[in-house]
C-alpha cells in the first residue's frame, strides 16, 4: 500500500496535540498533501513555536482547547495525539494524565461517532509495561504495574485502547490504534527529560551525560519522519485493519550505547566539548528493562519500515538542538552584557 502524494482527495483533519513534537510534524506533512488541518492543543507540553510557521497557511487552523472537555467541529479524520509523553511531564499531574487518555478519548470518540470520522489513537509501547516477551508483538498483553508512578500514562493509554475497541464493536466506528515506540527528532523539548534530548543537550553544553541505572536497559529509537509516514499510512489503510500495530524502529540499543554515540556525534573532533563524560544516576521506578518492537505486522499491512538509521536521525536532531542552545547562550550573553 502506498500513499500517492498529491492524488488524495483533500480532507478536513483534526490533530489533537498538534502543537507537540510529533503532532507538529504530522500537521506539516498533512498540509503538504493538500489537506485542511485543524490543530487542537492546550499547550501543556506543546509550543506555539512548533506551529508558527504553519499559521500563514490558509489550510491550517489552530485552537487552544483541552480535550478533556467536549469539542464540536466538523472533520473527516482525527489523529488523537494529545497527551504528555515524557515521564517527568506525565508524572507532574498524574490525574490529568489519566484524564487526557480516558476523558479525552471518550470526547474524541464521541466526536468521531457524531460526524462519522475515522479516528486514530496514538497509543504507546508502554502498554507492554516492563515486557517479559522480547521483542514485543501485538498479541502480548503486557506487564504493567497498575499502581506505580508510570501507571497514569500506561494504564491511561491501555484504557484508551479499550475505549477505541468498544466504540469499534458497539458503534462500528472506523478506528486505528498505533503503538508508538520511542520516537525522537527536532522539536522535542530540551527539558522534558527524555533520553535523546537530555543526552544531546548535555553533550552540547559540555555537561556530564546522566545514564540512569547501569545503562544496560534497552530502547529502540525511531526518527520522527519515519513515524509520521507510518501514522499516515495507518490512517489510509483499509477499514478492516484497526491495529493495534507496533510502529517503531526495531534496531535496539542499550542506553549506554546511545550515550556513547551522542558524545561521538556531538563532538566528532573531540574539541571544546570533550568535557562530557558519562555519569550514572539512580534508575527511575518501573523503568522498563528492554524494549524492541516486532514490526512484522506494520511491514505486511502498511508496507512500512523505518528508513532513517540512528546516526542519521541523531545528526539531524543534534543540528536542531545546536541552533537552539547557541541561540539561548547568545541571548543570555546579551542580557548579561546589557545588565552590566
Ligand atoms: P508532546 O508532549 O510533545 O505532545 C503532546 C501534545 O498534547 C502537546 O502539544 C500538549 O500540549 C498536548 N496536550 C496535552 N494534554 C492536552 C489536552 N488535555 N488537550 C489538548 N492538548 C493536550 O509528546 P509527543 O512525543 O509529540 O507525543 C504525541 C503522542 O504520541 C502522545 O499521545 C504520546 O503518548 C504518543 N507517543 C509518543 C511517543 C514518543 O516517543 N514521542 C511514544 C509513544 C507514544
Ligand atoms: N534515561 C537516562 N538518562 C536520562 C534520561 C533517561 O538514562 O537523562 C533512561 C531512562 O531511565 C530509560 C531510557 O533512558 O531507561 C529512556 O527514557 P525516556 O524517558 O526517554 O523514555 P521511556 O522510559 O519512556 O522509554
């Protein structure tokens, strides 16, 4: 199955969480295909700066709205991405995190039902918890601590999947459920605590790289462009394919390997920032030991697999953060100078 660029009928598409990291890239790609895009975001972890460049496009509209409250708009498709995704942000207000996944999903499913829209849920590899099956396949039911610090996110997302499948069975809604594995790229927040952004920002500033635990835990990292392509292909897939489907890059790394790679890429000539060394800090509770998607289903049903390797994706992400960090340092220097 292939999306034929430019030959799709233009549709009205709602992206919740559209000002976030993944959402803003998705809005951009959908607009480039000629669709009308409505971005709904309460700017909890999203930023206006992520979508400023889209505001002049007549096909783009942005609304500040919290999806835990009902929304009445006319659309053909809904990508439901609204939800804080980094552990420090989703644990900051855990009750709100569960509400976004549960009340937010009920509101978006209700909207989809009323306007007969197709709806896609951004679920997560976290539904597998600390997995005992490796790599993870979609038929694995997971190993989640229901009362731990990550539960607001993990159980919220699991409940959202339940709601999607009940609306599918009970109301014959057209649903798609994507289980997204760790995704990275430009527009991640520099301070959201996720490992790729943390390591890059630390290395760029010449600070020590904080590896939690002994760094032997694994993750599989997918570049954002591959992920948006996968999400759009899933939305385009035949109605009888609902998922859940794993979306991610199956190449697995230990966190220690990631730290070493980032140091090497940020400072290839080992010049001014070679100050960064790896230090070890306590492992957060319920931190999954291993994570690697089995993407056989995505390959078969969506004709998709990631095209961007870790080095290439990291290089693009480092470029983005380098500009951000340089910009911040320069404006800080200017402020200091004007203070003096
Ligand atoms: P993000 O935090 O950058 O984006 C989430 C967006 O949702 C933000 O713009 C935020 O302001 C918005 N939001 C939060 N609560 C809201 C509410 N109540 N109403 C309206 N908007 C709200 O995170 P992201 O990495 O772009 O993740 C997007 C989606 O993908 C999330 O649902 C996340 O769970 C899922 N996901 C992401 C990853 C990843 O590695 N990036 C992995 C698995 C799943
Ligand atoms: N991690 C780390 N140092 C950091 C941030 C994260 O070692 O500065 C580890 C974290 O403990 C986890 C992995 O990196 O094992 C991925 O963390 P992230 O928060 O990015 O994603 P998630 O745990 O949700 O997969």
